[in-house]
C-alpha cells in the first residue's frame, strides 16, 4: 500500500499534469520541496520516485533551464 507521502506526490503529479505540465515535473518538484535532506542527487530522486535516470535527467534539465531547480556541487 502506498504511504501518505507517496499518495501526496502522485496526487500533485496529477495536478501538474492537469495544469498543462507533466506528471514527472510535479512529482520531482514536490519531492524536492519535502525531501530530507533538502539537497538531493539524481540517484536520490530515482530511488524516491522509483523512476529511470533518463526520466530524472530530462525533468531536471528542463527545470534547471527554467530556473526552478539549482544544480550544486558539494565536496566529497
């Protein structure tokens, strides 16, 4: 059974889709708003949303281009 958090992410994905965006954009943006820690790698997003690297990469690239998501580099 999906958790309350998973249902919220999916519901918001549908909201974004109905608003003219894509479901994946909604899912990614909502996850980034609620994720702990707030800085998330592509691998973190893939695991949390259970989607492919390609889906995450394309969505992040679009959001970065529109200034909605920032790419940061952290020391290892």
